[in-house]
């Protein structure tokens, strides 16, 4: 039985007024209009000064350089830059097997595939050519790429001419038999080293041409596999080799430039050349280092370089235990944190340390300053190498799914020409590869494989769907944002003179333009450790455009856990002639915020 509410007449009158006030916004506004938001303090997304250089020898846990690098990226170009490093596939796979797997990668959103024939690593003066198996593998992979509609990126893995001329330093350093002595440019030894390296490269070029990769720009060719890790696959400093070897006139520079010149002289116009010997010390990279025949630099990072701030982060290399991101080559003194002794926390940003200030170098600086493009040809997250990853409550597959959305959104937005995820397949890894690099569980029957069988690929497909409908554009519109978060949790506690780093400090708002009026903004918080999920927080976001009355949709690819993204609508809390204010939840997963401008707003 209901009991009537006993209120005095004045109270009933006040209640009626209150209820009328609550209902008023619905009736008082024209269709498509909404009430003004509650009073909130919005901050500008752009923060000047976050890219300013640090004092010599210092690193920082609290700088957020991407907040000083606001831009709009092309959604069409971003989709074409998505790729995977295709390696470690079983030798018994046939061309048909590769074709089926590659077609599934393409269906998931992959557009480029990095192939790494290693036939040039062990060349010596008696070398006659690659083995039949090496040639057959390269041939089947290239032809499968063509059949699947993927653009190959072939990395020509060759030992650069390192070591002191006239000594056995190269042979003793590489420890793989009697390699040719390199010599200095202009010497007979250098000419012999160049000629033998060219003979190995010629096999790659011939197989690409035989696969009908003949149109200009039909594939990418990466000269070298990067000196960032010791060149290649050796956890020891390069003997008697300094950065001068990379400058014009230096042995490494001149060898690769001679290969590029000969390649073009012999009529190979199809490949876009990338210089993979570039060092990862970005503050020392110069445009003049890149051979002029190359489009730009190719840079590889095989994992997120995770570690603990108080356990060797600033002075350990990836080959030591505990691991750290310090240089293997060239060896330099360890850094110290600008703010003083750091709090103990795990750093496992899938964007890598190259996105922050926890090392000397920051790739954002190079992308902003270089006259030539930068390609990230290998970037991956290895959950099993992240301290305490299994204690965070996420599976390895879930970690990799979250990581790939952040890696791709961040670097394709910042201007990387392409981002290739490391890697497709790792046979023999425990637990089907869940805690290794691989995006595909192993083993698989390649003929029966579908992209739905690999959780990270399902996430990638949903991620690419956030940019659906993208088309090439002649110009891009620059958007401005103001925002507030509620609540605003601390991500990194204060240390020394620094205030805490809060979620609002580490927000990323990364707009991609889909067509003349439509945009997708990757919105998320760049948390320090991807293995520890952040609870969603409420974002109030002001866009400096008047959006169409339909408002904005939300897609969360990494949160879906399946083939389709989780979708919702963003609340439109206010619109003026020149701004629209939205409210929605964000976390440390990428949320695609998709919206369309009103026709008049798109012309502003």
C-alpha cells in the first residue's frame, strides 16, 4: 500500500518549480540544441614547452612531449601505414599457406608486411649465393604478398662495415666465421666488401621483380636493420666504430649509398628505399646522414623497453638483468632523473620510451624537425618481459591488443610514415605465444587460419574500423581542444621538486581526418604501465567546431574483446556557433571519438 506524501502547500509549490526546472531544457531548446554544461575548468590540450630540451645528462618522468605536438593526421595515410613484421613462420609453409595467412592479416587491417631475408649476414669471400631454402622462402613470401594485396617491406639484413680496418675486429665481434674485411672507402677491401654485399642484394631485387613488383612504390626496401641494438643481433658495442661511420664519407654511409646508387643504375625503380642503419640517438640524427637516394630513416624497436624506475632503468641495457633501455652502442654515461630519486614504478608504455623523456632521445622531436620521413619498421610489446605483467589481471593477448591500439594511434598520428608491429608469428613459444611478441597463436593450420582466431588481430580490425571511410585529402583541418577529467587520478607520485603526474597531464587527443567533414580522434590516457588497467574517467571535451546535430559516436576497439568494437554515443552538453562540448568516458585504451562537422563549420 502506498502512503501519500504529506507536504505543506509551500513545499508542494517548491517541488513543482524544481520538477519544472528539470524538464525545462527539453522544451526550451530548438531541435539539436542542448543546455549549457555545468561550470567546469577546461584546460587547453596543447602545452608549450613539453618538448624543450632537458639539461645535459638528465631524464624526466613527468614530461609529456606529445602535448606540445598537436596536429591533424590523414586517416587514409594512417590506414596505409599499418603493418606487421612477418617472421619465424615454419619453413614447411607453402606459398598457398602464406597467401591464406596474409589474406587474413589484410582482412584485419594490415597493409604492409616486413620480410627479413637473412642471407647476407654470413657472407664471406667464398660465398656463392643464398641456399635454395632461403631463395624459396623469399620467393613464396613475396608472391603471397602480391596475391594478398599487401605491400612488402623487405629488410636487407647485412653486416655493416664495422671494426678497425686492417684488423680482425669485425670477425671477432660477429663470431660467425670468416667475414670479408671491410676496409675504408676507396680501398680494395672496401670494394670487395661492397661487391659481395651487392651480390646478396641482387637476389632480393630479382625475386621482387619476378613477383611482379615492378611499379614504382610497389614495395619498400630497408637497407640495414638498425644500429640501435648493436648492429644486428649482437649485445656488444661496435668495435672501433663511432657515429662518424654514419656520416657522409663514413664506411657505413658510403656502403649503403653505393648499394642504392647501383640499384637505381641497374633500373630498379620499384622499391622505396629506407635507410635502416640510422642510429636511434634521435637528438644526434641529422638529415644529411640519410643517403639522398633513400626516402628517409627506418627505425626498429623490438619491444616497449619496459623496466622498473629504481632497478636499472637509466643505466641497464636490454641485454642485462634487470633490463633497461640504455645504449648498447654507442655506450654513454647513464642519465639521472631531473626531479631527483624517482618513485618505484614499472614503465611499460607500448609507445616506447621514445614517446617520453625517460631517455636522452625523443622520436617526436625527430618527426617534427626532419625534412625526410621516418618509418617505424618494428615496434612490439612483449608481455612476458614486463615486470609483474601476470599480476595485473590481464592475459598476454589482452595486453598486446591494448598495446597495438596505442602504438598505432600514437605514432601514425605523430607522423611516422608506417608502423609495423612486431611480430606475426613465434612458433614454439610457451602458452601458444601469449606472453611473447606474436600476434597469432601458435601452432596454427595456415589453410584454416582466420583473423578471428587471433585476439590482437580482432582488435586491429576494430581499430582500423574507427577510420572507416577514409579518403585522400589535399589539406587537413587543424582542430583545437579544451578538456577536463573527473576524477583525475595520480599516475606517477611526486618526487623531488616535481608535482604528481595526473591523468589530465598524460591525456592524448590525436585527431585523424577521414574526409572533408568527418574526423576520428584517438582519445586515451598514456599511462605508465599498460598491464595495469586504469578505471574509466569522465572527460568533458570542447572542440573548436560546431558539430552536426547527430553529435559523436564512440568506438573502443581494445575494450571489445571480440571482432566488433564496443560502441556508444557521446553526450553533447553544449553547442555554440563555433564550439561543441561533449562528455564521455576515457581510460588507457584508445577510444575512437568520431564526429562530423556542420557544413558551415567545415569551411571555417
